[in-house]
C-alpha cells in the first residue's frame, strides 16, 4: 500500500500504519489513548481523528484483520480487568456493609428497616453469585411425576392409599 500522509509531515509507512492500528486495537478503539501511548513509546502518531479515519475508511480491512488477530488476547485482558474491578467492588461493598452495621449498632441509623432490606439484598446476591461461581445448584428441580410423588407421600404416611390398593400398586 502507498504511504499515508499525516498533515505536513512525511507520509506514514505501511509498518507505521500497522503499529498505529495495533495500538488502536490494544486501546479498545480509543484513538486518543492509542495516540498517547504511541507518543510515549517513541512512535510516530497521527492525530486521533486521522487514526479513526484510518480504522473506519482508509485502512479498515487491515484494522479488522488486526482486531480479529488480537481478539483473544484483548478478551483475556478485558476479563482480567473485570476480575480486578470485581475485587475492588467487593472490597468497597464489604466496607459499606461494615459501616452500615456500625451505624445500626450505635443507633445512628435513621432508617434501620431500609438498611436491613438493602443488606438482605446484598447477602442474597452474594450467596447466589457464590453458588454460581462454585458450580453448586441454585434451585431444586423436581424430576418425579405425580405418581412417584404420591407413592412417596404414602410411604411416608402423609397420605393413605385408597382402600384395596397397596401403596406400591398406585396406577402410573
């Protein structure tokens, strides 16, 4: 491909364009962040609007190929960032719960019922997420049919089988 111009400077080489587009991929499509990183690393950098135009018009096919090539690495990075954010949020949640508990214990909470409801929701969500993360069941699903349930109730003495029919011979 021919070199791409950037203002009054000399044209960008294909290699420089690729480096700029790779930076744009690495920075999640944020041209300002990509340009800032390129400059910090000593690379030539176009303006953010030029980089955006390259990714959407002039070099969009190359940009899309780079996005596909680096998709797995970008997704892994995003997943790790989300784990970090979840940890920070969990720490903040624990701090908020402790502060709410302190206010309740000292009698300074102006709306204890509301605090109790909010804390109950936090606890419920926490347990549900824990069960999900640890692969434990979150609900019980009954797989027996009505006849099997009736047999079980008769066997436990909760129900009595109709006269003349033993518990084991209920119709299916």
